[in-house]
C-alpha cells in the first residue's frame, strides 16, 4: 500500500494568508487566543527577519517589530483551509483521511496507471494544493506515519521507495514523533535523538523500560501505523469564510470580500469536477445577530461574475440590518449535466443570463412572483401555483412541474393532470381559438339583484349593468373538512356593456363576487 | 450619401464597432422573421404571423378575445419548443386557461410586477436576456397614463437586438409609432348555446390590422374564441364536470 501525506507547515498562518492574500509579504504573526496572555503561535518569514520569535507575547513582539501585524485566525478560516487541502487530495482519490491541522492522507492505490512516477504525482498534487492558496509539503511512503515524517522532514516533495522507510527516516529527529514530555526527556538522557537510534533498540527491552508508550513510539518509528487510513465522508457542500476586523456597512466592500470567497469556492468545486448550485450566505452582524439567506442559482454555474451578480441582487433587495463582521458562504456542488441541443429547434435563453435575469426580476417583483405558472392540485376554482422556472431544452419534457406552493390549495387533494394536446390544434384552420378567462385577483365584491334566483342586475366598483344572458349555477364545494372550505354557485353573466363575467355567490355568506372576465 | 463602393467597408467598420445591422447602407434590410399565431386565417392576414424583433399590439375592450389570442400565441410558441414570458401586472393570467390552450407551462415565465412602471422594467430585462421567442406585456384593463415616452424606443431596441416579439395587450394603442403591427379586436356576438340550460360558449370577434409597418393595413378577418373548440372545456377544468 502506498500513501501520501500533505502537510502544511505553520497551518494557522497559511490559512490566514489564504483567506487574506493581501497580507502576503507583511511581517505577520498569529496569536493563540485560548491562552490567558495570548502568545504568538506562528510567524511569517518577514517577522522572523525582524527578530520576532514564536511564543512571545504580543507586547514583546511589538516591542521588537513595531509594524508587526498580529492577527487571530477564526475557526471558520481554519476549517475552510483544511477542507480545501482535502479537496485537493480528493481530486485524485475518494480515499482521503482528514487528520486536521493542515495534514491530510491519501491512498495512492490505483493511481500508478495515471502517472509515470510517484514523484510526478506528488508534483501535480502540490500544484493543485497551490491553486487553492496553500503550500504543502508532500511525503510518499508505505505507511501514514512514514509519509508524515517524510513530509515534515523533507523540504518539498519526498518519495520514499517501498521497503526503504527505515533507512530513509533514520536521521529524522525523534521530536517529530511527538513523544510525551517524560519519554522525550528519558530518550534525551539516553542520547537517542533520531529515529535510527530508536529503531535499533530491541522492542522487548524498550517495552520493559519505557512501557506501552515506548513500544508505541518504536512501532511508529518503524513506520507501523496505529490505525489504518480512515477516509472522510465526501462533503455535501463546500464552505469558505472570513472574519472582518472592522464592520462593513457598504455593499461594494462586502462584494469585494465575497468575490475572494467565491473565487476560492469555485476553484475548490472545479477541482472536484462540480459546478456551483445554490449558495447559502451567512453574515455575522455587528449587533451580535446573524443574517442567513439562501441564494437560488437557477442555472448552476462556475462563473464568479454570474454568482456575484446573484449575490449582489439578493443583498440589494434585502440589505443586512447591521454592519457585517464575518462572512461565510457555502455552495452545493452539482454535477454538470450534458445536454444535446437540436440543430433544428430554437435555442432558449442562455442559462447563466437567464439565472441573472430571473434574480433581477425577483428583486423587482418579489421571489414568489416570478416563475412558471402551474395548475393547482385542487378543485378550488381560483387556486393557482407557481413553480421555479427551469425551461427544459427543446425536445425534452419534464414529468410534472415542481410546484413551490399553491395559493388556496391544500396537500392531499386530487391532482388534475394538465391535458396538453399532442396533436395539431383543432382551431388551427377554422379560425377558432380556445376561450380564456381573465382572472380578477382578489375576487371583486359586487352587489347582485336576483329575480327567481337568477341574477338580474350587477353593481360594484367600476362595474354596473343589467344581466342580458346568464348561465348557471354550477355548484362548487370542497375542503369542507378545513377552515378554508368553500361552497359557491358560479354563473356566467353577460352584462349590458357586452362583457361576459364569471360571478359566484358564496353560499356561506351569501355575498357575490366577480372572479373573472372571459376575454 | 455613401457611394456603393464604400458599402462593404462601412458595413465591416460597423461590425468592428459591434454594431452590425444598426445602419443599413443601400440595400434593403433582411427579411423580417415571423412568429405564427397558429390561427390560419389570422396568419394569412398578417403575412405569416406577428413580426419577431418588433413591438406588436393586441388591442380591444374586455371580452373581445385579446387574452384568448395572446394565450394561443404563447401556446403555439411553446409547442414549437420556444421559451416565452408573460408580464402580468394585473395578475390576470389564468393558468388553467393556459393549460387548456395547450401551453407547455414549463416554458412560460410568469412575472407579476407590482406596477406598470415595474412591468416596463421587467419587459426590458427579459428582452435584454435574449432567447425568449415572445414576451407578452399585459397592460390590463386600463393602462396607466402617460407611459414614459422613452420606454418604447428602449423596448424596441432591446427587442430588435434579441429578435424577440414583444406583444402588448391593452384596451387601446399605447406604443404609438413604435408598434410595427397593431391588431384591433372588436367583439361581435357572444355565443350562447341554447337548450334546456343556457351555456356560454365564447365570442365571435372581428380582427382588423389597424397598423402595419411591414405590409398593408386594413385587412380583417373573423375569429371565434370558444369553449367548444377546446380539447377540454374551461368549465370542466375550473368548475368540475357537474351540470347546472
């Protein structure tokens, strides 16, 4: 079995530089805020050049280098960097173990056919990690611990040929195996400083003197893993985040931050062969609140410009109520679906442009007022539905629309299948077209004078006339088991103005309404 | 006036400036593509249908059949596999009527803007998006007055660029000289089926080409918007199959 280890040195610093690339080249230090007096956990090369060392307090470090930038790293930034590292590994194989703190292992089984050598594979792996904004050392060996030691001790890429682990790792210092403080002191006292010295000792003798901890250390030094590689479950969504030092109140600076996040997110998705589906934006507000919103991406796309336009429209429509101090954005990865278009049929709107247009329309009208109409799954005459607008390419047909919700409809009703004729229209040659109703929403209350239970005169807001012809009643009732039950008598009535209206009398209240005009 | 020898270079120069087709030098412009309504007598009157890339108007009072005609147009386009849109500030669209007309509802984008001004903005966005065969702008029973004068040239320009037919449904002419075709509908007689129970069947409507920049105006025909020609009667769909 061959394994590779990805190891990012000074991981908190690397994660911070990935999230905020403008800090590259500055004297930078990361503090560990969990300690009572925060001390420097990792420092950049620029800071080292100015004489700053790890474990100083912030005040001590500032006394040495006044221009030192001291930052804490948010857990979300660390999580995103670790996930990006695993994504780079998963672009090769699904068998990836997330070991945390900038370490990931991947199983190289079966990859030999794709790369001429393990060095070549490691090179490509390093390039992919670099595309995600991290710089990793890579070790390739026959076990996890050997690969880890090779990555830690080697400069960039270290490949240990099979069976040569002992020989190659002999000069590696024992501290990389992270023995306990007492054990480390004992070994120091014995003069055992590198792995070669430890491996040369007989295991039984080490066990007798150092106990189980010593035996475990010897086994690790020999390249024997304590537990096998445990692949992580494949992620369902990808997330990036950043903490902002000062609250952002304007849209443009926020979009600048979001562009960087989306850039990194899309690179990760593209590495895994996904395209970006719906986005989930989470904003940490200055008033200790949180603003969560989902941005529907109608046409999944990996174009940052398109996604940023959708986010902009969402934020413009519903601006956050307070300054923003932290941003997290998550995307659902979707598989790219190939569609064969027809040479002889018309093309529809370009998916990405359509997505932006629908988002813009939703910003003007409201999200629930833009979509594909749907016939409601109910007998209620005034019910209608609206479904997300996903036009199928010509020649394709979807089995039934996905309906978000019906106005006035209830779950469990019988479904009336729309019977769309599949042959030529019968009205095509005769000059006859199907009659359409022009809905009046909400139904307009009118006063109707009846004679012998037949409407004779209609009077209402902007409407008055004698009934010239009338047809009906059609009694419609349903949903009697719920509060929204209805019982109505419908009439078609031609008034003296020549128009034909659809009227109904609510049998519960005996009120009359106009709910449509035939036009 | 440009000499004929300079025509190719002028056209090429305009193409370089990303303005192909904006200025026609000498020769006549390309033939107008038509969008058939799907009603043979009416298509014959309109020389094949309403023009793409132009503004057309369907004008008439209530119960004149203009909504039925607009829905028929949408149905015909979606049945050809094209994507269409309907801007409906009055929220008057009746999905069951659409289904009965044979519209593929998944290819119809229904937009319900809160006002007529927002409706104009929506129309412009849809035309600029491109790819829509028809955008129906239903200005309802009483269109707001005055609509801003700059709106129609902008909509016309966007329609020309995207080759989308913009159909304005209104009780009277609103687009002025920017409309290429105006089709006036006038109800003649409501059709009632007599018998034991009277039933409303539809209208007979006189359709006249009031304005036609692409042909001769004044032609007219009679169409019928009626239930009996539907595959499924509107009453059966919306009010159940119970008899009065």
